[in-house]
């Protein structure tokens, strides 16, 4: 099985930082979990790696038509379910054979395993909200080994 390094971002809200692009530069795939807001962000991301994005509650206009509410990504034996708001999850994950659920919306980074399913929220790489961190994730998949790293984006540098 091929090893996959996947960049996971969410909630750009029209802001794509150079530092985020730098971290994403050697990924095989970029997953954007919604609230893109500006379609030019997807174009910039596609210059780095293939992009799969879902529609968030702030994605209006052309993005509302271009992006689906959910996506299922199949990487050999691994199934990834992507949606914006985890509270809108309406799939029996175990029956569907999902290994990873990626969501955004809350702007709060989260990495937790429940019933052998990894739930990953990269947080937000867009404008800082309240006192929440600006963060993203890198997801590594190698056969049955799945691990994710949450990355805080230091805005002071």
C-alpha cells in the first residue's frame, strides 16, 4: 500500500496564509472541511496537491453549488468521511466501514478515537476566532497505521 500524507484544513473564511501553504507543500492530498468562503483559495491549494473540499455553512454563491455537503474518500483500505459540522453526521460509521471522520465548523482542534474510528477536526487556519488557536492537521496513512498530528500555526513568526 502507498503511504499517504494528507493536509487537513478547515474554516479558511477567505484567508490562506503562506505558512499553511508551506506546511502543505509535500502532501499527497489536501482535505478542506468547509467554510472556504473564497473559491480562489481552492485554486491556490490545487497548485500544491489535489483538493477535496466540502461545503460549510458560510460557503455561499458559486461554492454552494460546487461543493457537496459530504465527501467519502477511499484510499485503498481506508475510508474517510468529510463533512463540515459533526453535529450533522447522519451515517452509521461502523456499518459504512468508515475509518476516519474529518469535520470543521467549531474552530476547535480535536483528535480522538472512538470505536476504532478517528475523529479529526483540524481547527481553523483562517482568521483567529476568540482565543482559539489557528491550527491544521497532517494525516498519515500507511496500511492499517493511521495517525494524525495537530499543528498550531504560530502567528508571531
